[in-house]
């Protein structure tokens, strides 16, 4: 290609890149600024939650003496395809909560009949706010709450503005907020994750919208970084070398701050975009249907106890029924947040036996593994902290080439993650880059917060210069 034609092509490409960065930057500059500002808030104020131990403490114990229906009979009454079953105190009576392909089915623990949603008069509480059930509000908008809809909001007169959310479907408390949490989260998690109720109530709409916006923002950051380096190299070739030849103050600061902040901005935008991956590029870390079936060994209904639970301790708050490697397992949650295990005949099972049961089930689920080792997780590990796994999680290591590690909750036998190469790569690219949960920082939260806050501050200041330039450009054009 002749030199003149090559130069013309480069100039044309640069002009197109400038146009792209300028106008897409105008469209996204405010998004950049809000992401950095809300990310700083989110660093100190996470989204409200009600930990399982707190949920157990607040809920009434199961009235075991009035349970007349066995777990197996309850699963049969719920219909085919029951994948999970638990027994709770629902209002004034015990009830089985069955998870099926068609949704959550509630079975009366006394009569074996299917139950509808709780009426306000059946909500036994000294709190106020049970007048009408609702499906969504800002603090139960995540799709993990879908099996529990609709809700009653119970307001406590405690001075802190505490609200509890009780599922009208299952009768369980599933969320807790207070006035301070709600206020900070409006400018933190809600803004950062675009958790606005009309959008977030549809997972598909929210997923696609945020994925597209974050991808466009990533492209804007890439284009800006390329242009910033080109302009810096040009400035270095001047008679008096400089980092920038821009004279207008806001443009000059945008270029200089961009040069210093571009590395963090790029990695933060990339890792933030990957937070919306949801299996598009990387593994979701979930077992396949075949692996789940081999791990269970038999359908859940076949392994459930055929007798009512009489041998579990009085005061038990929740009974979880599961199947692992063809063996039924009953988990009895106590008021202090601990769990006791029993087999399908309600004989006590030791923690060591549960661990061996899980190891053998994982070994059968992932052929051609030749052996397995089971150990508690390191609670300071990057992925464990990012996912918020409980201390009861086990790491199951399979012997064999290219086999994943499998992380299982020993409390209920749930498989948290199948850590194959794809999921491990995702953990480093997203979790480590976006939250700075690097080894050495995970156990030093204050140091980690400082190290995250400094580049976030520079990213925010850089974004503010972009907002000002965007406003100036719009005024000049229109």
C-alpha cells in the first residue's frame, strides 16, 4: 500500500474512532460517573439481606407433635418432579414446601392437602404492615425471591425503620431492611446494578439491558484509551514534549486523568461487563442434568422418609430433606443456626459420615474420576468470599486429568459450584479484578477497601470531566 494511501487510511480510521468515542461517550458519560460513585458506596454498604441463621432465630419452631403427613406422602401430594422438600412452621401449623418444575407447592403437614397463600389474618406476628400481599418491591426484586412471591411487609416500631418480608406462599421470613440500608442502597447497589423494580422484575429485560449498556461502555473505554495513547505520543513528538497538547482545561484534564486511570477503568469495565455474563462466554459452574442425577443416585421421592419426623429434637426450626448418592438425608436446623443430620429412618448421622456420603456421590457424578478428597473450604479464598459461601461448604477434589473441583454445602448437600477451568478463569477475571479479592487482601478488608477506593475516586473524577465535555458538546451541537 502506498505511503500516502496508508496515511489517509489511518487518518480516516482515527476520525471514525474520534466520532465513536465522542458521541457514545456523550451517551454513557453519566453512566460511568454513576457506576464509580455507586461502586464506592457499595464497597461499604452491601445490598440488604436476612442471613439464614437470623431467619431461624426469628421464626417459630415446628410443632412436630401435630405433623401427621410423612415427607414421602407430602412429595407425592405435591405431584411429579419434586426436586427439593423442607418442613417449616407456616403460620399456626406445620407445612411442607416442595420445589417442582411448575413452581413452589405447599402441603399441609396435618392433612396432606395443597395450601394457597396465607391470608393476613393467618400471619401470626406482633408487627404491623400485613394489610395486602404484593409481588414486588425494591428490596425483594431479585429473581432468587421468585419461589416466595407474593409477600407481606412487616414493619417494626424500633426507631430504625426495620421491615421484614414474609412470604405469603411459604410463610418464611426472607428479607430484612432498615431505613439506613434502604437510603444508602438507593445510591449504592440499586444504582450500580440497575435494580429498579420495573426493570429488574423481568430478569430477561434487565439482563439484556445492562449487558448491552456495559458492553457499549467497555467499547467507549477501549476507544478512549487508544485515542489517549495516540494523542500522548503526538504530544511527546512536539518541540517541547508533553503528555498532552490539549489547552481547554476540561479536555486537558480528561486526557491526563484518562492516561493514569485508563488501566483501572478498562479492567473495571471489563469485569463489570462480565458480571452480566450468565453463561454467555464462561461456564456458569453448575452441574449438568446427568451429573445432578448421578449425584442424587435416585429420585428424591424414593429416598424420603415414609414416617413422620418424631426423633428430631423439639425446637427444630426447619427440616431439609435431600438425597445424596441414593441415600436420604434429613437436616434439622436448630435455633442457634447449627444443623443435625439424620438418615431416612431418623437415625443420627455424624458429620464425618455426611462428608463421606458427599465425597462418594461426587465421585459417581463425575466419571472417570479415580479418587476423591474432601476438605473444608478456605473461608478467605477469593471465590468463597465473593459468593458468600457458608463455613459448612466442602471442597471436593477429584483425581484425574482435567476434572473440576466441586464445592458442596455439607449442611444440605447442595452443589454450589463445579469449578472447571472456565469458571475458575471467570472467578479471576471478574471477582478479583472487580472487587480486589486477591490473596493477601481478602483477610485485610480495610486495606482492600482503601486500595479499591483510590482508583474508584480517580475513575469518578475522570468520568466527571467526561460529563462536562459531553454537556459542552451537546450545547455546541444543538
